[in-house]
C-alpha cells in the first residue's frame, strides 16, 4: 500500500515553521471561531479559499462542492449556511465560482460521467435558462466563462431564497450576499456586483448582474 509519510513529514515541517514565525498561532486557533464570512465555493483544488483573500484559518467559514452549487434539497450545504448565519452570525455570504471550472465545462459538454451527471444537471438548468444569450457568444471558451459567471449569480439567488437568509433579513440581522468569480490565470477575483442585504436589494442586484454579464459577453 502506498505510504503517505511524505505528507505527514510536510505537516511536521509546516507546523514547525508556523511555531517559529508565529508562536501563538495555534493557541489562538483553539479559541472559538468568529468568522465574518461564509465562502461557498468549488471543490477544485486550485481554488484555496483562505489564501485567495489572504485570511487566516478561523476567519473564513467554508463550504465547497463541485461547481459551487446551492440546492434547496442539499442538507449539507443548507446546514453549513444555517450554522454560519444563525450560530456564527457571519455578516457576509460569498458564492465564488472560477473560470475554467471543470464542473461547468462538463455540464456544458454533456458527456456522461456517472453519478455526478445528476449534480451537474443544476448547471445545465442555468445554461438552459440563458440559452439564447450563450448561443450568441463567439466561441466555446466565451460560453464557458459566461456560464461560470451566470452559474454563480443563479446560486446566489438560491441562497437568497432560502428560509435561512429570508428569516435573517426578516429579523433585521446584518447579512449581505455576494457573487464572485476567481481567475486561475491571474489569481484575481472578479466582483459580479451583487451586494445585497435585503430581498428588494437582491432582486435589483440580480437583474443588474445578469445584464452586466450579457453586456460584457
């Protein structure tokens, strides 16, 4: 059986390095986490949430799945969202996609991959909703890039419509939703200009964000 001793040794080196540079780092981590942000992102190993926004562990609560999808029947995602909003009292929920997303590309191509086809059907639903616009784009890469953006926007809409967020807004809790896309090629985050802290603000932001994607397409 292949050994993972090399990873354990890397862990020890990492721990020693952290102790040397920041002696109180791990003692601070053992305290209650009080993050202000929930990151809902893609499972892609090239998109490390904390590093992208230069935050330490404990400062960012994270949920990841293939193609950063939020589904109202996904109790895993909803449990993370509920805990973050109701218990940790995060102030921002950020749905983060990334250009070149393998899940989005697979959904676009429609090639059978197995069980995950059922999950990617949600991205195909987004593509179907915006089919006319996507057909107008000049090439496949442009289609995938715009679909990555539209998928993020649609998933933020799903977040906004959960009872968790609706109840938080109804009771006046400070909570804002955001939509971002990360560029693998340059390490930069694109803000899709959703910054919503109420149902009415979200509906206006959603319409404007979709229009922006179409205009820039």
